C-alpha cells in the first residue's frame, strides 16, 4: 500500500485530537474510495455521450439559472 501525506487545517486537527479513538487514516481512505467510485460511475455515464463540452456547460448554466430562479435568488 502507498503512503500519502495530507495537509489539514489547524481547526480540523484540534477536532481530530479530541477523538483519538477514531482511525483517521481509515476515514480518509473510505472517503477517497467513495469519491473515486463516484468518478468512475461518472466516467462510465459520459463515455458514450455525444454532447460537446460547450453543450454540457450551456445545459449546466441553464439548470443553475432555473434553480436560482426557483429559490428566488434571482428575478
């Protein structure tokens, strides 16, 4: 297994120090696995897509605009 060194904010370190019973390396490993699995799924979903990057960005903009409108963040 490969080792990895992480930089974490001081406030997070203080919380971690209060909970020495937690295996923080395992928490980090599980979080990375979950994120990696989501990326793999996304790769599979888009691998057969015919959308161009420009089209996908435009759809994303329209969705964000509609969500903002529905939540009355914009008029």
